[in-house]
C-alpha cells in the first residue's frame, strides 16, 4: 500500500530532574525526548522517537537533523513502505554522515523517522503495529529498569507496588554498595527476575575480579560489563569464567556487529535499541535472527514514551520469552505517551487492538518543556 509523505517534523523536549539518573559513565540532569510526527497525503499520522540521551546537548541537534536534513528528502515522495524510506535516507546521507563524523546521530534520527512511518503504515492497514509485525499476542513481560545505586531498595519497592515483578539494578560504582544493593533487591524480588547493568564500566581485569562475587544473586543477566568495542577475546574470556549470562546490544550499530555476536557463544541476551539504530526496518528481522540463534531478545530502551511503546510492539511482534525494559525514574515525557505500557500488572503489559501504536499523543501538557 504505497503512500506519499506530506510532512515530517521533530519536536524536542527536556524535563528537569530533581534526582539525576546516573550510570557508571555519567549522569543525566534532565530527560530529553525527540518525538517525530509523520503525515501522509491522506492525513494519516504516525509517531516515532529519536534516541537523544547523550551528550547533554544532543537532543536539539538530532531534532534539527530530522527537520532540516532528513525530512526534505522524503517530503512529496511516494513510498512503497517504511523500508524504502529507511534505505533512501541511509544511503542518501552516508557520505554526509562520514564527512561530518556523525554516523551515530544520523542513524538515530533516521531510526526515529522509521518508527513514525511504521506507525503510519500500520494505521493505513488498520492493524495494531504488533500484529502487523507478526505478533500473535499483545501481552508481554516487562522489567523495572534504571534503578540507581542511591535509594535502590526504595525505588525497587515502589516499582513492585506499581506491578513490576522483575528488576534491573545499575552497578559499576562502589563494589560494596553494589553488592549491598543487589542483596536488597534479591530479597525484595524473591525468586523473580533480577539483572544488573554495568554500563560498560569495567576493564576485563576488574570484571574477572568482581563477577565471581555476583554469583550468589542468581542474576538473569549481567549487562555490558565491558566496553562494547573491547576485543571479542576479552568478552569470550569473561563468558568462560562468569558463570552467568551476559547481555549487550544497545551499542552495536551495524548488521555485521550483530552477525558476529549471534555467531558466537558469548551473549545470552541481545538488546538492540530501535530508536538508536535500525528502527523497525532493521530490528524486526534482527529480532528473528536473535531468536533463531537461541538467544533471548530484550529490546533496550531508556527514553520517552513513544519509543518505549514502539519497543513493546516489536517485542510482541517478534515473540520469544524476553522482557520489555521500562525505566522507573521520574519522567512525564515517558509516562504520558507510552499508552498501555504505563499499566504493568503482575509483571505483564497488555497492548491494545487500536491501529498502529494505538495512541494519539497530545503534547499540550508538556509544552512548557519544549526546547525546539
């Protein structure tokens, strides 16, 4: 079902935080979001989101990439579907991205447009996006993510009161504090799923020293214990001695990179981020490849509500036994626009049967946070 693009526009917002979101490599003093609106010649509208967490000045830049560089290449163009737009933008800007040294921001901006066009595409077909992507059920598992080292137990308890039954803690700080937090969360979640995220914070020597001390917590996975660009031999060495599943994927940004990790016995959990690289055009097939390789597909996500909802639709579309990552830190740019993902019950999310993403976002309530 071909369509012609009438408009594409990105909107940028920043929500100030009273408590920063911290990782082993830095902290977020506000929560940015770059939402993308696409409309076709029939007035059908779709929504997407661009990954924009870092650097602190990056969200406005990515919004301008959408509005001033990428959108003009699609306006008035007749498309067979979102994949054609993805290929047009990726190939058409490949030299420009190389010239300015910004393949990441270009890939992220293209991914946000791709998500919007997939939403639009599903609405034109009058199907929920998860069903158009091949799903049989709109019910998926979720886990509470973004649990900071400070106040970890309280944050986890609040998440469980809201319906979560699986948790992921940020570690890679003070080892004693990390161990104490893991003990508290394991006690709180009982036999439920518990994972830990190092955010690329350790060297191989640090990892080999610390990981054996994590064995008692029964982690479902240990995420990014090493930098994503470290030699594969280091990852393989850690895998051999870790005694627990390893996870990564949010910082892999090529088909070749994913082919490598799917061909080797290192990662048990693979976590592409659809708003950061590949959109649904690439990551839908990638999800199938992950499952065929015998690994767990868990989409990575830490941003606003539209990208989170799209990630939920991808997980439901692909199937498998993975979990949806749901950040539990304060963020109205997430909570007001993630639709049914806001309502976690007994660790589950139930997507609806409305066409596309199933929401019609009204941004009037967040206008005061708009920066572009």
